[in-house]
């Protein structure tokens, strides 16, 4: 009789315990799947470049940041996380190279090595803002960027043993540009005009800007107070010369001749690769590409990655005659 009672108690206990155990197990799995872990950024001995001084332009504050932590923040801000991992690896190496080059050759900023303004140095975004921007995919996206940075840790781009000035931009419109046609001065042997197929599939490839006659004149008068344009004369607005990269080198606008780069700035165009037409009362700029066009095109990098190219092959395509080496 006592044995029977013991058996009954055991059965009742098991019946109550199994659901509790399963519930606890399910909750543990649920918690572990929701609380994903952000990968660690690998350490590398960069000697004098272990940490950089980053100027936050909005607040004028200077923050000390580990080099590859900074690289991770820049890559997160500069290239879409949806791009192929090999393209993001290429961006990681280009960003690290650009940063070290700027420090070696002297900063524009007093007491800081580099700033977080894309129009001056490189874009930057905090870890918290990255995760918030990416929403429910925040941790996965963060880990993808860190994976790219870790896979290339310590790597930089060199030309004849020297760190290069690794410019990059959004979309070349199919063909990159030389330095002299954008900023003047002497061309660099590793920044030549190269072609890339596949960039036309990206939204950054083409855009259009339209002005009325008065709007165009007012834009120009901000720089040239004596500007005059006879809009009835088709020759009054005419592209006179193109660069090797297919961008506007010189354009006639009434009684002035401007460079394509200056025209891009004045009219807020995404690229100096444009056509311009007078259409009745409107002046229409049809623009190809996005950015200055020098160095690595990000959409071009993604297009090459989707063709099966590695990040080393991508970098060697955009930067002529270079090597990818470990920094020392």
C-alpha cells in the first residue's frame, strides 16, 4: 500500500514538473535568441596609431577612439550594410588607409587627427545610433560590419611601400576620375581613371535637377554678380570640354566659363558628370554618378563583389598598382 502511494506521488510530481521544465527551457531559448551578442573588435598593434583623436564637429568635442573602433563607425556610416561582405571589407581597408594617411600627412584640425564630417574627412556614427537606425536588424548588421573589419584587421593599401590617400565615393557613373580634374594639382599614379560595369543598377547612378531661368541666374549671382545669360541663344549654355573620366571639365554659362566641379557645387549636383539642356523656361541637368569620382566607387565595389571578386581584387581595381599589406 505504501509503495502504491509512493508511485502515485511520483506520477503526480512528474506531471507537474514536465510542463514547468518545458516552459523554463522555452523561455531560456527565447531570451538567448533575443539577446544577441555584439562581436568583439579584434586587437592589432598599430604602434603610434592605437588610438586616434576624433573631433565631433557638432559639439567641438574631441574623443579618443581605438583605431578599428573608429573604422567600424565610419564603415557603418559610409557604405550601405546591405552591400556584399567583400565590398564592406574593401571599404574597411580603404577607411583604415585613409585615416592613417591623414594622420601621417598632418591634420586639418587643431588637437585632433580627424573629424566626423563627411564633407571634410569621413562620416561617423555612434554605436547606439547605428543600432537604433538599423532597428530589429541592429545587432546582425553591427556584427556584419565588425566581421568585415576583423577580416581585414591591420591591413592597409600601399603604393611602392607608402600608405596611399585612399579616396572613395558613392557611384562613379561607370568611370572614375583623376585627382587633378577634381582638386587640381598633380595626379597620383594609383588614382587613375578606371571603368566598372554594373553601377547603372544602383539608385545613385542617375539624378536630375531642374531650375527656372531666374533660379539659375540667382544661383550663379551668389558667386558671379556680373553673370549674364541669353537663354534664347542655345550656345549660351554649352559644355566645352570633358575629362578623361567623362565629367564636365569646362562649361560656358553666359559670359562665364566654369569648371564642372564648380558647377556641381553651385547647383548642388551629385556629380560633375552631367548634361544640361534649355527646355523652354527650364534648364535641366541630367546627372550621372554620385560623388567626386576619385578612388573606389562603393556601388562599383558592390557590383564587383557580386561578380565574385574578393576585396583585394576590388581594391586593386580601383587603386592602380597597389598592394594590400599589414601595417607596421
